[in-house]
């Protein structure tokens, strides 16, 4: 995926050095309890809808925007599910650390379809029939949204 104009401007100043960036994502469930997944245009793996929070955008708005842009599904937020950090180094050498918040959401409209760029395929999966090869972060997010009233997940303090 091409970088946003905001990140492109930052990269002009810092090169490939570490950037701390905000992200938002979601675990969307339908009325049958199935989970919305998309096959990522980046690496072809199944993943949850997620992306960067744009300057001036609230995390909840970013999560709902990403869900719709990447999958065609309209969702509403039920609760904040978790917050955590993860690091990525891209093939071009760009180094990023993402502070990501994720939400438990419910599908309320739209029609599941890939966008052809960020998502190559979109599908609904029962929690006991998830595709193989889901990443550790994806599994954590699914787990932390299983209970509709669970407390917000975060890694324990290191001190």
C-alpha cells in the first residue's frame, strides 16, 4: 500500500528511521457471531481490518473508516477492546512502531467485498473455523473481543 501523504512528508525528514504512528483496528462480528476477515493486499494473509489514524481523526472514526474502505461493511462500535504496541520494518527499510487501539464492533450494513488493493478477498468466519496462519496480533485481538463485556486489554507494565 502506498504511504499516506502525512507519512511521506515525515519520511522526507527522517528517512527510514523509526516513526511512532497511531493505528486503529476492529474485530467485527455479525449476528451469527462470525468474524470479518480480509486477505491482505500486502502479504496475502488473512487479517482484521485496520490502518493508520489520520491527523485530526479520532481512533473510533478511523476504525470504522478502515472497516468500510477495506471490506465494504458498515459497523458500529460496541466497546474498546485493547491497546498495544507493535513494530514493523518494511521491505524498503522503513522502520515503524505502531500504537494501536482496537474495538469490538458489530456489522450493521453494507456488503462484504474486497477493495482490490488493501483487501484481495473478504469473508465471514465462525470462531471455530478461522483460516490457518493468522498472525499472533490478529489472534490476540479476536480473543480480547470474544466477551462483549470484558475489560480493555493492554500489556502489563514492565516496571
